[in-house]
């Protein structure tokens, strides 16, 4: 049985009426062994990690579509704070957020 710390986690990316990107949760806390999924309401998006990544890959992306979900497998990185940027296609425009909230691996 998985402990609370290694349970699956999800980051939902959305767009406010003003066109700003928002994230739920704002800061994600997880432990090694957790699986973190990113979703954006079926929109096409890319999340790219800066200097380091908690996963086995640096770029997480989704092609969009109703059931679109990009899953970043298991957290394998050491404890730390992981910053990332997001690009998201919304109503024919590409929205960029170079300084998203972070993922904290404990």
C-alpha cells in the first residue's frame, strides 16, 4: 500500500478569464516514488524544467484533446525545489509562463 507521501499527485493548469495561467495546487509537495501528472483541460501544453528535473525527462508535453493527460512517471530526483516553465495553446494563442510555481520533493 502506498503511503500518503508517495501517492499519485496531479497539477492542473488552467486559464483565467484575463488570460493568466493558474495552477492547482499552486505549489506541489511530493516524495520520491510519487507519480505526478499534468493536465490542462484538454489543451495542448508543454512544461519544461530548468536546471534540474525530478523526473527522468526534462520536458512534459501533451498534444491536447478531451482525454489528454501527460504523466511524468515516477519522481526519481533528490529532495529539492524544481522550477519549470509552461507554454499552453489557448483560443489560438500561445500563453507562456516562464516562472511557474514549483514542485518540492521532500
